C-alpha cells in the first residue's frame, strides 16, 4: 500500500478514536499490524498525529480555554480586573497544570518501556477489555450529580493520575479520565469536557517533543505522510467532538464498553491464531 494512503488511514483512525473512550493508541497499534506494511507506526507517529486532534479541541473549546487562561492569569497578576475574576475558572487552570504533572513525569521516567515493551499487543488487548469493564462500572454506579464548578483539588489530582494510565496503549486517555470522573460522581458531560481540557497540555507537549526529537529520522512514514495524518486527524477529530458530546448528553457509555471488550477479544483471537505478532 502507498505510504501516503496508509498515513491517511492512520490519521482517520486517530481522528475517529482519540476522543472516544476506546484508545486511539491501541487502534493505531492494531491498524499498523493489519495494514499491508505490517509495521507498528510507532509511539512518535502516534504522539505527533495527536497534535491534530488537540488542535480540534482548542478550536472547539476556545472560549472555555480563553476564560480559564485569563482567570488563571488574573489570580497570579490581577491583570484583567474584575472582568477576569472567576475563582472556579482560575482553580480549573491550576488543576489542569497540576493534573498534567503525573503523565509528564511518568512519561519521561518510563519512556523506553512506553515505546517498546508496553506496545505488546497482549497488553493492549488486556487493557481494552479491563478498562472497558472499569468504564462500564463507573458509568453505571457513578453518582452523576457533580458539574465542573464543583471540581475539587483532590478530584483534579485523581483525574491527572487517571490520565497517566493512558501511557499504556489500550487504556485510553479519555476512557481513563472519564471513568475516574464518573466514579467520583461527575456527570457524563462534565467528565468528558474536563477530559478534553486536561489532555491539551500533555498531548501538545508530547507531540511537539516527539516532532523535535524525530526530525530527520521519521522512518517509513516521513514528514509529509505524518503531516497528512495529522491534518486528517484534525478534521475528523473536530467532527467527532461535536457528535460525541451530543451523544453522551442523552445516552450511556455502554456502546463503548461493548466495543472495547469485543475489540480486545478480537485482538486476542488474532494473536492466538498468529495473524498478527504481539510485538
């Protein structure tokens, strides 16, 4: 298959799966094994293509992001006067910063494992199934009453550690944080929105770090192909944000739970029959 077409397919998969609680990194890992090249696109390609989906988040939530940023800046400097004073928004700004620390620290400490051993497809399958069940239980038994104006320091830190679990392919960044949010009693919309906002600094930092670190050594999917995948991911990702938030306003996460378990079992079948290699 032409490398440009393969990059477009991977970008489409990234855009479709980044915001759904089904693990985009797992799908890119599996797709790489199933495409004609049979090669893992790699952690660097995954991180860089996520810049596209995070750009979609920034555009979609730009009013929220601007308000949080200005309120946070006001809490430090007083800039903006009373118009910028919003203690809840300022606290959320601090919580996004603090909540980013676990994934940043653990990502650096375990970088080698994240890029090698943790990409074993047996681990991916196990995480798809296990965290699918966790999502289902959290969604079923969560209190469902808290909105983001009730976000506490404790909850914000727990959100951060839940996000850090996504360093393992198959967990899902949104799946981990949404599960944590539902378990702590937040509404589906609140859990999803904070999941998107919390991901911005971590994903952009990881993506641009990998872009800088990989420059000149992109491998089989070069600069152009990776840029195409990132653009496709941006366009598709924006549409998915709109549809996903509309969907969960009236429906549960059951369809994603069922999908995760089925995908995990299907992947195990492919591994057991030797259709795809584990590593």
